[in-house]
C-alpha cells in the first residue's frame, strides 16, 4: 500500500549530506581535472584543465581551494593521498572520482585527512582511511581494501564526519570525535566489530548492513552518549570453528557509560549459520529479544529478530527489511549505496514509522525492470481498424508509466495502463515502440512491427527469382534449377493470410498457415511450369493466381580442377544396355578425396567406353531427367572410344549413363565444372594450332612426355587459367592412350584420347594451365603424332559465361540428306545472343576419310578440323565453337560424303 502521508514523512526526515560545489570567482576555475591515462597530456605543473590535467591527485589537492571540484578520471594513482586543505561553509573542496557501473574503481594507496574542514571525497578505493582533527568531512562511495586492519578510523576530536554509501571494515570512531554519521554502508567485521564508537558522543549509525562473526556487530562504548542506531541490518554468521571460545556473537552492544541518551529502533537482527546470537547487550545487561529490551529500556520497540536466511539480508521478495524502516530516523539519506532512491514496493505492507516505506539496511529494494516488449492485437489490419498495443515487461511491482509511439507520426500515447489503442489513417509497415518507466526513472524499451494495409479485396500474387549460389563451399549447397517464389511483395491482403497453398507445376506442393516466407523449390529439369498460389485470409476470403514460369539453367563460370578418375567399371562390373548407370559426381563432400563445390551446375567429364561386346553408343544425361535421344560416345565391338562430355548436374548430384546395345566397361574422368557466380569466363576463338609434332619435335614415343607452351601464344593470354583444345592423333604405331595435364611433375591417372594404328582420332580437352603457361602431353605406348588446336580459353577477363542445357538434338542429316564433300550445312537452334556453343557432333555413314570443321555461321572457315571422319565408323566429338546469329556452320572436307548429327550441350553468352 502507498499512504499519501508516507511520502511527506520521508521527505521531511531526509538529511541531505552530499556536498555540492558552489560558484567561485570568474578568474578561478570551478573544476580541476586529474587524468593519468596514456595520451591524456597530463602535467602536475600544469593548470589542471581538461586539456592539460594533473597526473596525480596530490598535485590537484595542493592547488584546490574552497568551492572547487577535483574531477578524477580513470587511471593508475599509486600514491598515498594526504589532504590538509580546507573549504569554507557552503563551499567545500570536492574530490569526485569517476565510477564504474555505479561502483568505485580508482585506487590509491591510502587516504589521510588531517586538520581539514569542509571536504568531500567521493568514489575512491583506498586501502585505509584515516581522519583526524577535522570537521565537516564527507566520505562517500569509498571502498577500502586494507584486509585485517581497520578500514576507517575517525579520531582526533573530529566533528561532523559522514561516512556514507561505502564498503569497508572494522570502522573505529574514537578520540572524542562527535556527531559522526555512518549511513547506507556495508561494514564487515574481521578483527573487531564492523563499527566501534568509543568515546564518540552523538554517533549516528543508520541504514547500514553490519556483518560479523564472533564479536558485537555495533559496539557503542566509552563515553559515546547520545548515539543512535536505526534501520540497520545486523547479520551474525558466528560458527564454532570461527569462534572457538564458544561465546555467542552480539548484535548491538551499548556500554553502561554510553547508554545515556542513546537510542535504537527499527533495526533487524539476523542470526547467521547458527542460533548463537545474543541480540543485545545494553548497559551491561543481555537481552535476547527486542521485547525484553523494550520492556527494560524503552528501546528497540520496532526491532526485528529473524532466523538465518540470506533472502532476508538481500532484500528478496517478502523480506521483512522491505518498507519497514523509519524514514524520520537521524541521518537518513535520500539514496542508497548504488544511488537508487527510496522506493515503495506496492506488494509489501508499509510497516515503517507512520506508514513510511524506507527499507532497513544499506540497499533500497527497487523494482526490477530490464526488458520490455510490445504485442499488437491486430498486427495486420486495414486502415481504420482499431489496434491494441500491449506492453510486456519483467517488472515485479507494476505501477509503470508507458509511452506508446505507433510509428505513423502521431503524438505518443502516455498512460499508466499496459494497453493503448490506435487507429491508423494510411497504410504503412509501422514500428510500434513502447517505453516503460519505473517510479525512479529506470527505463526499458521494446518494439514490434505492425502491418497497416489498404482496404480492398484479397488479391494473390507472387514474385519469382532463380536462387543462385554465392560460393564454392563444399558444405551447404544450392542445386541448379532452384527457384524462389514469394507471395508477400505481390499480394494485396488487407487481413492476415492464414492459408497458403502452392502448386509448383511439377506435381509437388507446399502449404503454410501463414504468409510469412518465400517458397524455394528445386526442379528436376528445365522447362515451362504453371505455378499456382491459393491464399485465404482471416476473414474467409480466398484468391488464386497462376503464372507460367520458365525454369532454366543460369549462366556460369568455369572452375578448372586437376583431372582425376571418378569411375572405372573394369574393376567391378560393366554397363549393360537398357540399364542406366548412376555416376556420383564430386559435389560437395560426395567424394571425400576431392571435396568440391556443393553447388556445381554442370560437370565436364572425359568418358571412355571399352571392351564393348557389340557396336553401340552411350548417352549421358542429368539424373532425374528423361533419357535424351542424343549420344556422346560411339563404340565398335572390341574397340575403345572416348569423348568429352559436358552435362548438367542432376538435382541429386548425379548423372546417368546408358548403352543402347550390348555390354561395355565405362571409365569416367572428372575434368572441371561450371557454376554461377564463381570461376572464369570463356573466350571462344577460331582454332589456333599450338602443336603439330609432324612438323616440330617428331612423334611422341611410349612413356614420353612433351611440355607445350599454351598461354601467351596463339591468341591465348598469359593469364589464362584453362584452355580448350581439339587434340588429334595420327600416324599411331599401336593402341595407346594420351593424357593432357597441367603440371609436368604430377601426371594424372586419367586419359583424354585413345589413339589406334591407321586411324586419325580426335577429342576435345579442357586443360588447366600449368607452370609457366604450359601443359604436358603423355603417350602411354608406341609412338604417335599429336596435333593441338586451341579453340578458346578461360580467364578472369574472359568474355562469356556458359549456360548448360539438357542434351538437345539440333540437326540430323539422316532426315535431310548427306553432306557432300566440300559442302557446308548450317545448324540453327542456338540462342541468338550466343557467342559460342558446346555441341556434340557425330559423323556417320561416311564414304571416305576426311574431317569436319565447325565455325560461326557467316564467318571465314578456319584451317583446322573439329572431327576426323572414317569410312564405316561412327565418330563423335565434343566441339566448342564460336556461334553467330544463333547458328553454326559445319563444313565437310573433300574426303567423302557424311551424315552429321549435332546435339547442343550448352552455349556461351556475354552477360
């Protein structure tokens, strides 16, 4: 409860003891500064200004005069501080040290005040404090660390010394000192009582916490007549181990010589770990209860004796120290040791004098307020709706003042109620803030967002974007063909949407009870999909929107890797016609020996088929997609054939391979991969010959290597990271395989070409550039001539990004007629903005040995081959070629007529 009269009594009883510096003459600065921190520009011979402060407190003390304040900043002050200068009445000299979190933090060796008057010392941590022969001295917010010696001694007939809001031990007031006040302190007893007043008349001990074990907690002895002990908490934790003499501890001791005029009331005595507490020893007589003391002396009428309980001492909820003190007691301070004012706990009866509510002890119990939040009853509603905001805090007491700012420019609402209402007049995404304030000014703020919508019907909509990876991290991934659909930006919903149904158009669905997110979906294959959103709101309205969404692979850069073998079925099984083989790509951590990006979009492989039981062809395509009509490798029974394959990565990180007839062994080497937002761009070029062993260097023998300069020659820049070549063998003496690899010191266990005697064979290879801009060629057996034509390169300043496509047939002359010797066929179907294309070209039903050359339509034909044709043999090759106007041209040499089949694997655009 909160009687009106209590406030009047409390205010009337407060004694304001904190010194305030008065104005001084214009020529004398009101403030001197001390700052010993590095960079402070301090000088003890300086003026003590903020710009040039003193380095030591002692230097400032010698300069300070009446009415001046010495501001002491954080720093190190290893000095014994001796003060002997005086202020004047109403104009004290104030030493004010900076606090840390309301507590003293600046240490000095010791503090001694001798023969001084009208001084205030606040916020220091001396080891000990000594006051002698001084008057009107205020010692506020000190913390001593002297250990087992008295922390504070006030003697030498000092008068009107006030020790307040401090932590210290074994305080002694002696030597005829008069009118000493101890208020709001925590006082420990180590070698003696927490406080001893000996021959110190008029000593006032009010609102302290006194902690002791074996001796009296407050000892008023000698001629300390006319003293007062009010509102203190006395905590005795006496144990047999600590006090082996077995004598009980005493709470309050007043000697016979000090009893005259000495008063005590509203104290609380707490027994510690045992019940060995003698409550009072007054004028030589022991009293075990307050009632006994009152009956004999008239003192202690409102004292309380309680059993051991830390919650009592600490002022927890329900503690009898709360709101039970005397607000008119001598020496009452307006604030406690932390600077908090007297506060009334509305949950606790005000049992103090005349209904007052000051607490007993050094700390004033405060309401706890550390956080606030706000809830909106209608946090999504159309203009004109009355919305209610409700504050939520961790206060224990209530009685807060709330300020609501509804975020639309209107005046804040200030109320004692936890709720406030508001009507918005225009749509907004408004931030609603609440600030809760306790009666002593402690604040906490919280905020939330409310959605104010336009009036009207529910109208569904959604936005679409491709979700692309932003790194090549093996952990975590973004699969190709992943799209995000977000209904929030495009939907007009006056009321909260409580139902969202999504049809992604491929037989998969999603549902939510809130429109609070975007929906991400990965498709198995590119194509056009009808995506439908059906929304329902709080008021029962339903609306549906359907849109066609084109799903396609994103333009990607190329990441070159050192080639490695991915699969070799010769060591455990073979392919069989009609049974697709799943190839696990090194996506993310799928291959622990080769952790690569978890978000690769397309893989570049070298695929070799060997030990075929009959003539066949092999198709490779992304997992999760239907088998295409295209092919990648054509094999004769008993032969070996290889080809480079560029193929999109399936949604499960795999690709599939299948023979159309018979059985065969499959060997797959991983060459590199494409991915959005990483890697290098590609620059296509007309074929440039960088090696022909028929004219330079001679055949490459079995077990031999040849290192070839490729960067900085043939139009390839010196900073190229990988080069695309057409690699051709001719004049081969026996079956062998050839490897192209970057580092001559690290030959890879892969292959790029399988030369045969009497046959010219070719294959395209993408090879990372090795040391000094070179690549190395290795021939396994026999001898062979090798021809190397560069058809493009990857570099940081390359021109184009690659967009993979599922294998797509562009042209097949078996339905239109053979290409005659010397004739050209034009292949269309490539995007018009493409500057290059990756195609698989297959020559079949050949009548004579020759070659095919692919180039951009409408451009001069280069003097290089893309594929070598052979009578009676179906020959495929992976070809990267410039394109123009969405077309490429394929020229047939003069060797014989051919059927030509062209399959698109992807294309390059200058994005």
